[in-house]
C-alpha cells in the first residue's frame, strides 16, 4: 500500500488491526512484545529481564538470531504516543510504526526506513528490502492475531 511517507528507501505495509492505537502502542513500547509479533523470526526477546516502557531516547537491547545468535542495542528516535514509535540501531536504518484509528480498529503502517543506513550496499546485497517486506507483512499478521486471540 502506498502512503504519504513513500520513498524508494522506505519499505512499508499497512494493515487494519482490531485494537486501539493505544493498545498497539503499548505493545510496541514494551520490548518483550517485539518477539511476540516479530514476523522475521529473528527477534528472540529483550536482553534485560525487566521491560521498561520505551520513550524517546530509550535504549534497549534485544536478543536476535539470523544464523547465529547476537545482541543488538536500539534507540527510540521517534515517539508520539499513541500514534508513532520508531527505533534504530548501529546500522542506521529505522523500524517505524505509525498508527491511525479508523472504524473497526487501527491502521498500522510498519516501515523499514533505510535512508540513513550506514551500508546501503550491504542491505541491497542481503536483499534486505524485499526480505523485510515479507517480514513486515508477517509481523502485521501476527499483530492482528495477537489482538484477536
């Protein structure tokens, strides 16, 4: 789906989620919730056992696995509760969620924004944009299931 934020280096998908924007924001603002909805299979859970609510400037570590397990530290770089939250890590690309309440729930747009990526060439070689589109679609599906279960 095309939206007002389209750019060649922003991969995005939008889906209607049967929840309020606040419920969705609350899920995204809790690092433990990321593994619940992750459609890529790479997010395993937060590094810290305590789930501190994310706010602008928050740093949080995640346990990941793409082939081998590793840890990554993210920083919240955009935050407007309950309609927007985004974070990035050392790679420079941003994962962003935009929420807009509509009849029947909330339209959630997830974006992989690689305009600021430190290694755009590596992302292209890894086919990250197309792979991430499939992961975004799966994440939005898992999010919808989470709120209907």
